C-alpha cells in the first residue's frame, strides 16, 4: 500500500534563514507520527507544507488521501456561527444536506463531551475547553483519512488535555486515519503516536526516530511515564528543555 504522505528531500527557509533541508518522511496508512522539538525546529512549517498551507522551497511532497482535516492550536471557530454549525462547517462546504450535517455534528459534539444545550450557543458563549472540543469535532466530521494536528491541546488544562487525547486515540483506531502531530509535549507524543521524530533546532535535521512499543490507547500510564523518564535523560531530547532555542 502506498504511504499517504511522503516528503522527499524537502527544504524550506524563512526570511532567508534555512529551517531544514533534504527532509524525508513517509507517514504510513493508519499511522500517527509525532514531530517533537524546540521552537524553531520547523515542526509547524513541516505540518503546514504537508497540509498544503505552505509551498516548500525545494523537494517534493506526495499526498494520497481523499480528505484531510486540520486541528489548530486555536479552535478558529467562525464567530457568527453556532457551535452546531461550526462543527458542520466542513460538511456544508462539501454540499451535504442540512439535516445530515446537523445530525453528524450533533453526534460528534456529544462524543466530545459537549451537551445538547450547548449546540445553539455562539463561540463567545463557550469556554476555551468547549471551543477546543468543537475544533476536534469539526475536523472529525468530514471523516478524514489524513488528520493534521498542530499542538491541538496545548492551551487546555491537564484533565481536559488527557480526555481529548483519549478521544483522539479512540477516533484514530475506529476510523483508521493517518495523522501528523506537532507537539512540545513528550508525554502527549508517547500517548498518541505510533512513531516519534525528534527535530533539532540547530539545523532542522531529524535528530532521532523512535517507533513506540504497543498501540496508542493500550500503553499503561506506567509505561508512558517510564518511557518519558528514560528519554528525558537522553541528550537527543535535551534541546526540548534547553534555553538554547531559536525563534521560528
């Protein structure tokens, strides 16, 4: 089976400064790959190139999926639309009948822990956590086979973050989509991903690549903790916690 996302010798620069060169990556069908690294290592740029938001300066990006969706760090809800219509936005753009898209949006809202009473509310009436749940629901509503996640839970509190991570893991298993996750949180990467790439801020290279044991959702908290603890002593991961970072 052809990998749905392939980077081949991709390079990019920002304001004349090279972020990375000759970057290679293949995300396999049903696989979630986490990009982790300090600020300035090019994680978000790579994701934006993969999603078609940016054009690479060099190299080739091959995408073989039917539908993609993006979950951003900020929910980016349309302020004049209700919660229900925000979740259904992608379905409306695809031309789905109104009754069908509202049915799907309402079901996903409830799955994300929102309540029926929240559906007619506007974004200004929702808490930050509720808006983030809506952003995840909106992405899943279009039934993507490729999902891009740009630090989607970094602005949420610990309890909600864990809940949304579990919902995402369950959705990936049920729906079988591939994913590319950008995160600063090593624990989040170990929970969600099948494979983890550590990017260096010094030259944008891949400093390390690790395939994680077991499947997301089946790893015990003890295993997650011990893996993060072991990697925290690895010099390759030292840049994650170093003050020696460059601005993106």
